[in-house]
C-alpha cells in the first residue's frame, strides 16, 4: 500500500493551497480531485462569474456613457464572451496545476473514500481503484448548488449557477429563485445582457443578512436595469407552456398563488457541503445534520489528524476563507502551530454596486458589549467616484469607544471588494481610526473614503459633515 504524509481531498482554493504549503514544509503530499484542479471557484464559480460580470458591466458602461459625451451602441456576442471567460478559467487552472507539480505535490484524478482512520480508496476517473495510507488528511471537498424539490437540474429548463455560467446565449427571459448573492450577481449579468429577469425571494428584501442600507443601492440598481423583484414568495412547482417557455408557480405566506413565465428558471437558493461522497464516518468523524465537518481554530475535526477546510468546514462559504484555512491546516498537519482569526475574514458581493464587509456591524458591536463609534463617508462626496460616475454608496467604519480599536467596516459602492482589504488589515492588527486617518492616502482615489470615514469616527472629517 502506498503511503503519504498528507492527503488532500479536493483541489479547490482551500485544497490546492493546503497541498502546496504542506509540500513546501517538506511533506510528501497527494492531492485528489475528481473534476479538475481549481474546484468550483476557478472552474464554475468565482472566476467565471466575475469575468461575465465585468464583461456585462462594459455593456452598460457604454450604454450610459452619453452623459460624458460618448455615444455607443454595443453589439454583444454572448458565445464569444463565454469563450473569453473559458480562456480565463483555463489559464488559471493550468497555472494552479503547474504550481502543484512544481512544489512536488502528486495530483491524482479521482474520488477518495475513507476506509479507516488512516486509509482511503481512490477511484480514478477510469474506474481503477488504489488504496492509500496517510498520516494526516485535509478534507476540502467544497459545496454544490442546493436544489428545490421538483426542480431537477437534469432538465434543460432548470439551471443551477454552474449551468447558467456555461450558457452560450442569453435567454430572452429568466426567473431566478433566490435573491442572495448568487441570485443577485447572476441576475445582474443577464439583465445587463438584455434578458428579462424576474427574481423570487421568500424574504422581504434582496441579500438577506445584509443591513438594509447596504442592500438598498443594489436593489435600486437592479430595478433600474428592469429586474422585477417579487418578495415574500416561495417556489412551489413549474410547468411547461405550449409556446416552449416555462411557468414558475409560487406562493406567499397567505396561500396566494402567483405565476411567472420565463424561458429558463435559475435556482439560486444557496449551496450545501459535499461530504456524502467521503464515507468519512470510517475515519471516526461525524458530519453535522447539514453535512458540515466541525473544526476548531486549527482546522482539526474530532480526529486531530483529519482536518477540514473551505465550504465543507462551514459558513461563510468563501474562497479566501478556504485559502486561509488551507494554510492553517497545512501548518498543523506538517507539525507547525497556526490558528485562524475568523473575525478578520472579509465578505463581498459582486453586485452593482459592490458590497464588502469585515468584522462587526454597529449592532453586533453593541450586542458584544462594546460602545461603538461609527464613521461614514458617502461616495457622492468623493472626487474619484464622481469622475468614475459611480457615486452610490458609502464607507462605514465601526470602532470601540472603550477599546479605541476598529471592530469592523461595511462598504457599498465602487471597488468595495478592493477597499475592504485595508480595513481587514485594521481589524486583524488592532488598528485605531487614528492609525488609518493618519496614513496619507493618494488623491484622487476611492481609498480616501476609508480615511475620511475614520476621520468622521473621530469627529474630524474634512469632506463630509461630522456625525
């Protein structure tokens, strides 16, 4: 029987990062991946969706450029756009494979199942089976789209996010079930490509879980693109129409029934962990009722030599969280000492405008017995935002009056996903608003909004009224 120091199951961001780092630390590492290194993020999620978001943004940017004296009527070939997106994906996944091999990681195509607490069977894609012994295992099997009973993804009329990103033509009309980050990102893409989009959401707003003043500009922008938002409804069933379209049947809490006609239905109600393929109970690890693998801050499960990272290790399901967890797991599995500070993990929604957050909100800080001090800076007061013609939103910083430290931040507006990095560093290192405000920021830039928000928290803002 072959044996390795570290076995990594799953080649997404958490898995390949863990494999490379463990190999860098001198371990003999085998990485098992059944669908291609890069996982959902590189192949079917983060990268392809952001590529299409950027491309569709160019369409609306050109259409709205008349206020700058620029007039254009863009022609969109969605098939060529998808080919470009696929080229981006291929370049990244090919690069990751080369990095794995260059660092000495043995990459196997196949599916791994535990047979004991230190062995797995690896079934290759050609059907052959190999038994492998390991000292430490890192499970990074990720997640998959959740389905609605009666809405099978095997029917061409019903799409999950992966299938939607592979379409070679934009549908004339699309009904989207779910107004979370996946539903709103893809609704934005297709609306900008000319699709008539209707979104069905059981809650009473888009992006449930985010503060209303963060989601409000996103809702307003979606409506301006023609997206029809229907709240307080759940998908019940669907049927085919004689004209080749489908009818989505929904229902509200009072039992009232509704019907939405569309060419396709996109189910975007969330994702669930992939742990049912592992037979992980054979290793002495019991998944939760939802299929997650509980871990400590060193990414260890109930069995210290079996670690888990990424989506399968629990919320939030974010690629950068998986990477951070993968680095910690690799250090631990290779005999080092590392732990994850989950308080400084940022989140982002790549809608229009973008939303990004890190740390605590004002309400969360108060619930945690801090005395929060809040500073804000609106983008309509930013010179750079004005020159970009993107003035919706704001930067908000939450600090503790008693501790002086920055506890969290929320941003909605242009490049929010980039701007949150500075405030994530502030939370991670315990910086104060004075630290950030006292750092000279380049002018004119969007990052000045971060500085101004910190100055506002101190009551010293120059370019906005102090709170």
